[in-house]
């Protein structure tokens, strides 16, 4: 019966931590342009959330000499579910052990993916305490919609670069109960990208093959995605980004994989951020067969319509690699 | 552990059957205006689906002298989950027993809610077999997007009228594992409306107090909802409905409950259909506390912005009642 | 040939002045919620513009004990055109004479409509001088798009209440060359509303019958309209207005007349402001026959789809009348 | 005074004729995908219109062995205006003389631009006679909104390739009274593109430098544009085009010039068609100074945000040239 429960044991993406060498620029981007709210500061870290994120924070920004991924935090479905998953992860040898907690949450169990992305799983979270002047009549919304920038609504997913997506995918499926929703498979059988979820979202987590380096275990971040749900907001944001000299890497465009209408930008600290402009599609089928895109279908998998993706999309991640080993072709 | 599994045992709304006294009008509405696809016919029934519904059908339209609800069909999360739920429902005394199946699915266990809405739960489903000329490069979409009308994407939820929402809600929570997401509570503690789900959607199922009659057990339908996900499509549809003399009861508007941007129309057979134009919000928190709207907050619960709802919204359901007992005030 | 030129002699709505008893509230509304830019202050007046208004200002807000219309300013097509129009207006007896100018423009000739709405016509205007940090790469836009509120793009039109729209309409057609685009005609031949323009816009100016008073010559304002051009922005604005307790009188909805998707709100000073969310339709036909809506078609003329309009829409204007004489029915 | 009238003498783009070697494909595209209505056929020609085009037709499709431009038809502001323009054009030596008329309009005066694009100017037009089952309650709309494809609303503009935009621009300004709204100027002073209009639209007509050939006088077509006014419709159309194997050349994207949100596709006959998804901006200023984009600003002039344009955009026109002379760089 543990087996039956496994696929329900992780409930959601709770938060992500990113590193930035330019905290002022990064905070300006998330607060003034994406309309996020600063909740708290401690040491070199600032805790932020979108206006429909219910917990204390969904993004932790930590100053560091290089951009990159701090960690990814998953919330279990219950205290029991947390215990089940920790037991399995520990058995797998990937565990780093418990931490006491952080601002906004209690004890969390940390671990590494095969490619050394740091993650944690937890149960105890603090809910956002809304100041009186920010409460709204809309009782299912934790605060008023901000009037700054083009405000994102919630954190959506994280996309990680890896030397080989397959073992990372297998780890998340076997130890944490993730479901494979879509993948792009090369002619030689290797996976170029895998999209995984624990909910009807097509992904809270993706692993893509790092084409910028052949080194293993770098734990590189491709992007963190925030969600709008309305296509117009990508257009609004595009204008503001252009007028404030923030580099739009690609989009607005529509992916085949996940049907996401989206765009990619680099925040001033150097990390790639995706903005998600519609709902994509949702998977309710409990017996879902992963959608398999062949190498020959790669073009439509990546871009259903809209701009082609630049080379940087496939090769650039954070931290940046010193001397990128460029794959031929 | 059964208890831990219960809340995951129902996976999704599979399909809804409605009755119509005007099958030609009803089919024209769903096919030509909402762009749905006719899949099969048998006897007095026609089976339809939206272009992103993955199974054989999501809507069964059956000729009958009066409009109303045929039945609501839920898909379990697994064969085991089906067995667990059937055992519980049978014990509760609400069971009607197994049927062998129908076009598009295998054996299903039927039962009645306390207010006599007919439902079923099943596991075996047929997937839609797309004709060659309708297949699409978008591999996560079961057919091309239709070029007729303003095509809906998938079935979303069903809303049922009841003499008292509370016991109906309790039944679905206790026997089928639904979660209460939001409710409107009168000053006397009675519930005016309850919104329930088994997924991050705020509701696949709602019960609202029937203000058009005080009779019990009528099994009346308030509406079936189909999903667009894009606000513009409500505007597009509004124009077409107006130009084709289909009555728009209300909207486009935005509910406080569920944050749904939506509109309500009566299909030619007389049933109310809701069209859902954005994503509302999604609930990923595994420890969600139901949002409670007080009677004094009713106005914002019902309409966050946009048109007020006409009296018919609260009193009219299908089948229509002969001599409506109108509640005062 | 003067006759051939007349219909081209007025080029556009240049600006509108409104009165407010609550300048702080009014300025907060236009600057923080509608994202307008304060350009200059003098005496009791503040000059504002939308981010795609090219001139010094499009809205002048003047403190006064009651809300209402200050004046409406039209820009002529040329210096010659200005002279031609002034000569005709003066002959008609409606002229008030020349003023030297105001902040943002040179000499203007002032006059009164038959119902005493104060207007002016001018040629010399100052263009907005954009501060260096607000200039944009988009060379056809006079400043960056603001990141406050949901910013309006330009002034669109003004709608005036009158005891009888017909003579006001005739005055604007005969003396200023306006074209009648649409009108609603009662069974007795009287006009309930008239929509006039000098450009492909369906209206820069409307006169509606004042159903809140039978007094003549009050010069009442129904509303000033600002333009978004994108339907989503009405939805965005609706959320923000609701969360900041600004009264939405009606909408978002779609008018039959002018095909405008729009909404109406009261700014804190009490004046009604319309927000225009799409493009309506444009009239390029030089031989346009006015669209005539009969009394029996009134419903669709007013609301093509969406919310019905409340009684206040037909009776409330600024300044408010002390003891409204309510027309029967 | 003739001089004062000249800039008002042309009122609008009336219709465009294109040639197609694949009339079945071309008609399928315009009728089934763009939702246009076939009005009449004669000889090798089919006459079509969008659902908000008021006249008999806005597009004439004529079978020919090669795609390309048939002619562009302008409507004068009055009979007098027509006479004035014909007199001037005749004097300029560009006139081809009067034709008796065509289906949908009366006598027209034909002429050639310096690069041999065939044009005509006319006054007498037939209005679309709507069949009874297509009339709408929306009295300012000439027919119901179609329920096929993603229906375009009206013709918007035409863009022509020329060996040198400057003399073509000068001809249209001097002989027909067009206004220069925006242009891109090379470092050597030559114009790469010019956008001209007779209304607040930024352009009904553009000339771009033909980078696919250095031959003069070819009268090549770059594209004809139809208007939606709603960004979502570009997304809807993109899906349908992709699923029906119609090549999207570029977009959706946003131009700097004209602020157009748009996309480009090749209809099956080979002509490039632009779809215009928002309103861009409108020019009401009667003293407009043309926006001048320098060569160094070319990138933002062409793409404000969204996909870069492929090489074909600058070099491909219809008819296609046999051995394109490719300009270096």
C-alpha cells in the first residue's frame, strides 16, 4: 500500500532558492517588475512571494559570487508522507540529512539529485501573514494584487540542467513518486528532456540535457518559472522589460511540450526566469502514458508556434561554466 | 492507511449525461457553437467530447421529455481505488449497483447522492481514437483544434442543486474522499453553497441550495461547465451567442468563489451551461483550510466584478419545477 | 469649398478639464490606479497625461466644491481650419471669445454648447517633454509605459448629458463639422443619444439625454473615457478597483453602439470615468450613413453582451442635481 | 485651398486584388481559416470580404500562373475629391485611364506607382447586401460574425516592395495626399521602409526596399494585412495554421514601427498575408512629425519584442524573382 501512496506523497513545489551576485538588481527585478512582495530578510538572504503564493515565501534570493540554484523545496502531502519519503531517500544514499528549518518553515530533509541539485522535502510551513492594508475581500487570495509592474501570481516550476536527464528523472520517480508526463527522446534512446509532476500540472520539475558542458554533477539551473495564467501579461511584461533593458532571451512563444505560452528572461543576477502566460493543459488521467516526442519531432516539441529559441537556450545555465564544451552541430 | 488513500481515490470528472427535449437544438449548440465533436450515437443518446478531452466522451446527450441531469461519472485513481470506494458507498446504503458499462467505458458502480443526483464511479475507460485527418503534431492534444464555433477545451465541473448542500457535501467527502475547498455559510450556520474537489481545481463538483423549490430529492442540475482557459473566448462566444439568439443568463463576470471568469447560457434543450474563461486559482496546499464566506460576504463571493446575477440563477434548474415555491426576499 | 473642408477642420479631442472636490483622491486614482503622469501644477489645477498622449496634458484636474466638467478642448486641423471654425462659431452666437492660453497650449477660442458645456478650439499645443529616464526605444511612444497601476494609453472621448441631445448634436455638426455616427431614436422621433466624431473613431463626443433632471443648460458631464485597447486590462483594473474600494458602476460589458468593450467607475471626486478595453470598430467610409437604433432596439444598442446598466447610469451626472426629477418608467 | 483639401482627398483602402496559381488553396485559406465570406465570382476571379468590411468586397482573388499583386484600390473622400486626384495623377503622367468598373464598384481611374504597382481610385461603391440569415442585431456590423476558422474583421493595409521606397512614397504624398507616418532611414540617407496613411491608422500603405532583387519596376507585393484587433486571435490562428500545415513565416511578434502585434503567413497561393492582432497606435495629431528610425535603431523598429524575422521576410515577395540577387550582409 506504500506503493499506492508513493505517487501522492509529494504535494507541490514549495519554494526555490537562487543565488545572485547582484542582489539589488535581482530584487528590483522581482519586486518592481514582477511585482513580488518582500516578506523578510536574514543574513544574505531575502524572502519573496507572489501575490497568490499562500506560504511565507516561494523564492529565496541569496547573495553569492555567482548566480545559480540554492535549493528546491518540496512539500509532502502529510506528515506521514514526509516520513515515508525521507526513509526512501535515505535508503537511496542521496540524503544529506535534516535541517532544523528556515524562515517560513520547520524541519526539512535535504538531499541531492544524481546531478547534485540540492533539494529538500518538508511538511511544516508558515502561512503568509498579510498586513491589514493588504488584505482583500477575495478570501481565497492571500493579499491584494500588487499595483507595481506586471505582478506574477505564483511559483510554477523549476527546470534543471543535467549531464543526463534519465537518472535524475528516475531518482525523482522512484524516491519521490513523481510522474513522467512528457519526454523528448533521441534516436539513440537517450533523453534530451523530461517533464515531471506530482499534480495535474504537466511539470513542477524538468530536467534538460546540458548542452553547454559535458561535466557531470554541476547542479546547474536552467530556469525558475512564475505563473500569470493570462497571455496578455506576457505582452505587457515584454514592453516593460524592453523599456527597462532587461534581456528577453525568447518569446512570447508556445511550447509543444506542456502547451505552455511563455517567455524567458535573464534577471540582473544572471539567472534565467520563465514567465508562464496561460494554463497549458492539465493532466487528470490517473493512468497517463507519457507523451514521447521523437528527435524528428523536436522542433514542434520545443516551439509549437512563435519565435525559434536561440542557441543560448540550450547551452546557458547558472552557474555559467568557464569554458563551455560546445557539442557539435 | 485506507484513510490516507481515501482523499486520492477519485481522480477526476470523467463525463456527464444530460437530458434534452430538443436533441437537434442541443447538438447544434454543442457542435456548431461550442465546437464539440460527435463521437458516436446509440439509441436516444449522442456522445460528444471537447477537443482536449482524452477519453471517448465527456458529454452524453440523451433525448427525454424534460431537460435535466442523467448522471455524473467519476474516474477512480486505480482499480484498487475503485474497489475501496465501491465498498464504502455500498456500506453507506447509497449504492445502486454495477452496470456493465456504456459506449466508451467498462463496468461502473452507480449510486445516488442524498438529493438523488445519479452518479457512478469507474476505472475502465476508452481513449478517443482520432481519425487520421484530425491528428495533430501537438502530441499532448488528442485531436486538432476544431475550426467551428468557439471550441471548448475540456469538461470542467458540474454544479447540482440540492434542498440542503450539507448532507450532499458530507456524502461526497466521506464516501468518495472529496475535499471541501470553499463554502458560503448563512448566519444560521446552514450552507448556501459548497465547492468540492479531488484535484487542485477548486471544484469538479458543487452543491448549491435550490431556491426554486423546497422539495427534496429532485436531483436537479444547476449547470455543467466547460473550460476555455482564455478570457477572450468568452467575449468571442458572447458575440456568437447573441447573434444566434442563444440566451446568455449572466456574464462574462468574475466569481469570488473559485476566482472563475465565466458566463452562463441556456442550451436549446433548457439546461444551463457554464463556460469557464480563465484558470481561476489552483489549490496545491495539501492542508487547505476551506475558505468560508459569511452571509455578509455573499455579494463578493458570488460576483467579484462584472454583472450581477439575475434571480433565475438562484431558482432555475433542470428539470424545471412545476410551481416554484419562491423563497421570500 | 469651405463646405468641403468643414468636416476636416476639427482634428481631435485635445484635453478635458474636470472639477473635483477631492483632489487628493482624484489624483491618487488617475496616477496610482490608471497610471497617468503628473506633468505640472498651477493654482488649483494639476495637469496629467496618459503614456501615449503626445501633448503636454490630456486631463486637467481642478479643485472645486463640486465635481463636473471644466471644459472640453478640440484641436483644429490647421491654423486656417481654426480661423474658419472660430468665424462660424462666433456667427452662431455661441462664442465666449479668445483666451490667451493655458499651460500646455496657446490661444484658444471658447464657446458653449446649447446645453452650456464649455468647450474650446485651438491650434498651438506643446508636446510632452519626456525626462531622460522615461524615454523609450519605441520612438512612436512619448514615454515609457508606467509600472504603476493598470496604465491607460490615451484619452478617448467625452460624453455629455443634455436636456435634448438634438440641438447639441446639430451645433457640433454645423459649426464644427462633426459627423453623426450612431444615434438612438425614440418612437416620437426624439434622440436619446447621439455619437459624433471627426475621425474614424465612432465618437470623440456623445450627447445623451439627461434622465436625472429636466432642467436645461446644466452642462453636466456623463463621463470622460480613457483607452486601453486590450480587454485584459479591464479585467486587471476590475480586480484592482475592487480591492481598493473604488466603485465600479458597470461592466466590463460590450456596447452595441460603437462596439465598445468598456466599464464605468466613479473616481473619488465623484466623476464617472469610462475605460475602453478594445478598439470598437472604426469608420473609414467617407459616405457613412448614421446607424439608427430604434427605441425597440435600445437594449442591444446599450448592451450587446455583459452586465445590464444600473439606473444610475441614466440619471447620475456631475455636478449632481439637488432634487433629481425622475422621469417616469 | 486645393492644397488644404489634398491631404483629405483619399479616404481609405477599398480593396486589394491578388493573383494566385492555386485558387482552391487560396480560397480555402481565406474562407475556412480566416473566415472570410465569398460574395461573388466572375471569370477567373472570386470576390471576398471580412465580416466587418462594409463594401461588396475587400479582396479579389484572381487565378494567374504566378502569385502577386493585381491592384490596390483607394476610395476618395467625395466625388469632387476623386476628380481633383485624377486630374493631378493624370498630370503626373502616371495615369492609365478610367475603367468602367468591376463587380462591386463603378468607374475607377487606374495608375501605376514609380515601381509599377497598379492602383486605382474610385468613388462609387456597392455596399454588401447581407442575406437575411446573416443579419445581426449589431446594427453597425454588416453581417454576423462567422463561425468558421478565426475570422478576420476588416482589411487593414498593403505593403509593397520597391527598388527604392522614396520615389514611391513621394508619388503617393504628392499626387494622392498621403502622410508619411514613420520611416527607416539608412546611414546614407536612403529609405529602407516608409509607412504612409490618410487616416489615424499608421499605415494603409507601406513601401519597403526589395532586398530580393535589384531590378526596378517589378511591382512586387510584400503582403496584404487583415485586422483582428485582439491579440488572442493571433494565438488561436497560430494553432490552427500549425495544425493545418500553413507556413507561419514569423510571429506573433510586436513591431516597433506602428506598434503592430502581428504575424506573417504564406497563403497556399504563395502570397504573404499579415494578420494584425491589436490596434497599434493611432495618429490624431494633424501636425504629426514622421517618426524617423535610424539604421542603428533598425532592430527595435522591426521587432519591439518577440521573434526575430527570418531572411525571407526581407527578400521574398510575389511574384517571386527567378534568380534573386542577394544583397551582401
